């Protein structure tokens, strides 16, 4: 659970590096935060009367809370690969931008320190066996 909440603790920290685990656990946390309440809202709402106001309020609150930490953890993932955080703007390219950013989020970060900081995985086994 700690990995899921770490980006919220580093709410607007656009410096340093983040591991893939931190990024994907936060993505899973967001998925759970969205799917569970939306399922409940859809179950108790009358969808024939139009979009439920509660759903719109929930989505607006979700965006307000999670927009900045989502961008921040994505920027730190790019930093982990020794790339500028401005690469996040690729996600705004229609059709292919999201796919490109998804691929970058799946790639492993650079080993050892880079211009954005120390390796978030630490040294571990490479010090012992290196």
C-alpha cells in the first residue's frame, strides 16, 4: 500500500526519479479509486434521466486531487530514464501520444545515478556482485 500512496506524499515533486513500481502501483490505486465508486454510482443511478450529477461531481473531485500527482510521477519516470519531463507532452499527440508515453512508462530506468539523481532502486546486488 505504501507504493500506491507514495506519489500522493510527493504531491507536486517534479524532481528526482521514480521506479516503475511506484508509477504502476499508483496507476492501480487510481483505477481502484475510480472503478469502485463509479460502479456504486451506476448501480444506484437512473441512467435514463441523463448523467448522474453525483458521477460528474466525483469525476471533478478526482481530477482535482489526482491531476498534479499523476503528472509529477510521470515526469519522475521520465527522469528515471534520463529524459526530460517535457516528454510528458507527448501524451497530448492524438492517437499515438498515449501509446508512446505508455511504452516509456514500461521501460526500465537507467542504472546508477543520472542527471536527475541517484538510482531509486539503490545499488543492492550490483555492489555485491559487480
